[in-house]
């Protein structure tokens, strides 16, 4: 059995407001998910 040590997924997320974006990023941090914001347009 092989284990996956890390994975990369590119996604485009669209948010209605800055508060939605902040809530989503907070959820990722809570789950200790590594992420990188490339472009931030609201």
C-alpha cells in the first residue's frame, strides 16, 4: 500500500465579498491545509 505524502490541486474560487474569502481561508487554516493565493479579486 502506498501513501500520498502531498498533492497539488489548482482551483479557481469566486467569492461574493471579502468576508466570504476570509471565512474560507480561516477554514483552510483550521484544517491545517497548505494554500497559496495567487490573485485576489473580489
